[in-house]
C-alpha cells in the first residue's frame, strides 16, 4: 500500500523521476491514482520549494508541480520523508491551498 510521505520512483512523460506521495492514506488506498509532488534537481529560489538530499543528490520537492498519476506509474519505493520535512511540506500545502482561513 502507498502512504503519504513515501518517496517513489515514478514514470513521468517517458522518464523515471522521484516523487513524494501527497494523497491521504485513505485516498491512496481506494483510488487508482495518487497525488504527487515531483522531486527535481533543477533548484529554484522559491519560498514553497523544499530542499532534499536523495540518493546522494540534492534537489527540491516541488509542491507547485503537484499532479495525479496512476499508481501503476509508481516503479519502486525509495523511502520516506523525515517527519520534520513532511511537516514543513504539509505547512506549505496549507499555504498554497489556503486550508486555513486567512481573511482573504
């Protein structure tokens, strides 16, 4: 079973790229697809990108590039995001989608 916060190698547009699972566990369990944030080596100075080191390479988790992929596109599990980094990512997602009322 796929779980939120896991890192997978994912087939995307003909290439294999790492990604973080963003779907809640209940959604990932019942749906044929999952929401992911790609992990990119193209680093940008953006406040909503999170730096990560994966397999000896540095990159960024890109929640601004969130999209859905079929679970069949998940090739292999690489690992899990550390809890602290997942908490930071959750906070960024709250800000991106205004999960908390901002008065705007």
